[in-house]
């Protein structure tokens, strides 16, 4: 989960307690309330979806709450910001052979961390070549569309070395990908001001983390954070869920 203004605190569902509401939307994550806990508080929910194996959405327009070692803090979110979440039931037995395509099932609208631009949209498709252990290869083609620009990031299925997605456990993967920003000439100055620092001039990087959910890796979920070449606090983030095809 990427948390605007609190990037040093990370919550991952693999080791954290998760509480869902009656509609299978995330209510809290972490060891609540005394260790590290993030809860929805008065924040609303947008872009939410859920099925038997996975739940995703975005907290926005209200005050979320975080507790670290029992010390509370309030995270104020406007309607252009979001805390994006994706939680699910990891695949119990991963496929060890076969190549499958994955198409987008649902996603949150990507947001700029400081709320300086309206939320955008997310598109993605993937190809997965399953193998034993951590030899599974993942190809991803994704695009974030913001009001003034778009950012494309690609992980070729056959990539080696940098700019690829690699399995980090039996069901999880991650990688840092290069990205390309596109904007019309008239919008480029505005994009430079809103996008992560130096993105138009030096390119962006995208940190992707995800995993496989449901029986036989029926779904693939991922979260992404786009950062400018010079780093900085302004980022773009979101989550998406892709469904396995024949």
C-alpha cells in the first residue's frame, strides 16, 4: 500500500492481519492498534471491486488513521488522492508449465500523491510463462493515463537483467521498470509541473509489486509507484487485477 505523505511506513498483506467489511472492502491492515496499523477511519472508498479471491480499491476523501507503536496519526485525503489497496488469497499450488494471457479485470484510478491532479485511468495486459520454482517469466504492458500526459511501462516476457519482473517467492513478483512519458507539446509544460520530478526530461522509473491469486493462478494482482528520474516526494500510484485467459 502506497501512503501519501508517509512513504516510510509499508504494509504488506503477506504478513499483516487484514480486516474486511461486509462488502469485502478493506477496513484495516496490520497489527491494530498497538504496533503498525492502517485503518480506513472516515475515508470513503472509490474504484472498489472484489470477488472470491481478491479485493481492491482506493481510500479517498476523508481521514484515514495510522498507528505506529501505539502512536496515532491522521492521514487527510482529498478527492484527488488515494491510499490504494489490493489484498487476496495467494495461489496454493502454482502452475509449472504453460503460457497464458491475462487481461484487466479491474483497477483503481491512479492518483498523484500530493493531489495536484485529478485521478487518471489504468490499462494493462500481461503474458505469463509458468515454470518451476521462481523461473516463471512475466511480461507486462501497462499505461497510466493522466489528464495532461500518459506514462507507459513495459516488462518484456524474455527480458533478462534490469527492466523485468521476477518472482520473489512462490506466488509474488516485483521489479523496477523504465517508463516513457507522453504529452502533447502544449501540455508538456503542465506535465512537467505535475508529473514526478524530471519525468519528461530524464524518464521515469516504476516500482511494481504483485502476486498470483486463486486456484491455478487465476488472477494476477499488482501495485505500482511511478517516480521521476530525480526522485522526490511526488509519485503516481495505483493497483490493478488481471484475469487469466485460455
